[in-house]
């Protein structure tokens, strides 16, 4: 039986990983600690580690894992920007879950958009106090609006299909456009200038880091709605805040935040928010924030656990993994 150190465990992880692990003969040691240079010692004596999006798998962590004889880092996520892939190459197999449920993330993006522009969250709070006034709840139709989709992978394409169902005009940007996809690809500058709504669905790389920044905010159509359910650092939070203050950005929906690692997934309700930028965003009336929950559906959790366990099993059976990050 292979033993895997499972870092940054959440309560919702347990049922599915216990089930699939038991079926595959894998024993998971569920740890609440995030994986980093201070906690990597907890992996000593295990055959592999399982990491999440806010774990830190840098060169020092990788070297320590290798010194323990650990050959696999199984990511239970699609993104891998928290891993030093170059340093891992040839030392440890890093595998991921490339597509757990594109529908979960795309549907959450649309749910946030509708909630924001139709003021549903405000109406919910208001009616709980028996206030049924409609003052301040005026929204706008999605039909006929132009939505710019940045990134046309599986999630981006599902989001495009949803937007088309609302009768929206869709334009998109992707570094590697698919000519056969029937998508109207444009330059990033054109997308920024023409879009009433912009939704980010691309991975975080050195090229996409702070795609939305002080300079690109100036190119946006006045009153644009920004949605990010991908990776927080695609957006420069300070530039976003300045754009909101300047009324250049009309509304913002964030399921991710660039400094989320020590904040999201935790109950901080009894603490003072040390991150002043996030605190200011939370108090903006036109900003809607959820805590990296776009992936959180039963279907996605099942797929994440099943594929992660399959990745681990394949590695120990064959010495390689089909979902290894190249």
C-alpha cells in the first residue's frame, strides 16, 4: 500500500479521497498544514505528496522531497503556477488534474456576473430585513452585450457557450487560437476596448501575470465588468482598485485574488483583515468576491479525487503519468 502525505486538507476533500484511495489501495495521511519549506518535513517516510493550489512547491521543497525518496507530487488542481516546474523536471514527477469540471467554473463565473449586475446579493440582504424597495437595484440586460473571453480552453469555451445562450456577442483572445472553433478571435487590445464584460479563463504564466494592469485598465471600455475565476495574479489588484475608483471599471467579480494563499479557504471572521487592498475591495459596493469556490461542485470533487488517485496509481505502476506537467 502506497502512503501519500495530503497537504492543506479541507473537510470536503475527505469523502471522495477516502473512497477512491481505499479502492486503489492508497493510504492518504490528511494534514491541515500547507506544504512549504517549514512543513515539508511532514512528508518524510511517505511515498508521495498531494498538494493544492496554495501550497508552495519551490526548489527547496522539491529538493527536500527528493532527499526523502519521494518521486511524485500529485496536484489536485489544474493550475501549477505554485510549482517550480523547471526545477522539478528530472527530479520528481508533477502531475495534475487537467479538467475536473469546466462546467463548474464557467457556471460560477456566470452566476457571479448575474448576481452582480442584477444586484441579487443586495436584494437578498434587503428582503431579509423586510425591505422590498427596488431603489438602487436597477441592472442591465446581457442580451446584445459584448463579452470578451481571455483564454479559450475547456472552461473558456463552456463560458462562451453560456454567453451565446444569453444572446451575447462573444469575442476572445488566446495565445494559441483555434481556427476551427468558430470563435471570433481578436487582439487583446481590441478585446479590452470593445468588451462590456471581460472574463479571464487562462493559466497564470510569466506572460499572463498582471495582464490587467495600470496601463491596460486605461484601454478598457468605461463601465466594463471584470470577472476572474482563473488565477488571482492575472490582475494587478492595486490597478483594479484604481480603475474602480476612477469609474473606468463598473463592477468586478472575483473568485480568486493574487494574495489569497493565507486568506482564502480559512475562517478569518474573528480577525482584522491585514491585507488592505483586499479589505478595500470588499467594501466597494460594486465588487463581488467569493473565496476560490468556483470549482466546488460534487461532480468536480469526484473527478478531482478519481483523476488524482489514477495519476498516483499510474505513476507507481509504470514510472510515469499521462497527466504529468511537461
